[in-house]
């Protein structure tokens, strides 16, 4: 069973005055994709006794990122299931510390990633790469240092 805490952003709220009001995805790490295979299930689960239907992508290897991904779409929110790809996967350390997997990061979609990066630098938020790499959706992304974000790894993604 995959348990998660969904974070919502209201339509009146914006992040840094640069973000569109949507939470793009939550990244979950799984020890094995075989233990939780949402493609074999008709329902993701039950929250408040209401069945939630979801669209589930195929498992996609992303060797340039060292992960396999599966996306579970719930309206305008996506859950991203991650699994290490290769011995040098950047998420292997997380799984060593968190044997059962767990919440890895949240991703917030921004209207202008370059303006968001300038704003974050002005606020002394550390970035984890010098330039935005291309993420799993083929769009520029940037990860923010967890120590500057309340202990949470935050990814911003170009809308």
C-alpha cells in the first residue's frame, strides 16, 4: 500500500509570486516497483472513504537521471514513483536511509523558471545545480537544497 500526504496549493496562493497555482508532482521512492504496481489496480486507494481513480503511466527508464519513473495522475496533481536505475543512481542513498521508501520530493510548477531562480538566489535559497537540467517531462527543472526548505527536497519545473 502506498500511503501519502497530499499537499494542496489553493488557487489564490502563489509561491514567490512566480508560480502557477498547482502542485506538479510528489516523488515517492520505492524499494521495488513490483511491490506496488498501480497499473494492475483499478483504484489508487481510498482517502476519506472515497475511491480515487487515477491514470497510471508505463514504467519509463530515465538513464540520464538514474531512475525509473511511473506517474500516477490525479487531476492536476501527479504522484511520481521512483526506482533506482543502475548502481550510481542518485536516489540510492535515500533508499539506504529509508528502507521502506517514502516521500522523496515535491515539485512545484512555475511560470518562469529563470525568474524563479533569480528570486530564490536573492532569498539565499541554495540550488543543487548551476543550471536547470531537463527533467522527466522534458522541461527545465531545478532542485532546492532541503536545508533551506524546511528539510524537504523541492523541485521547481517550468510550466
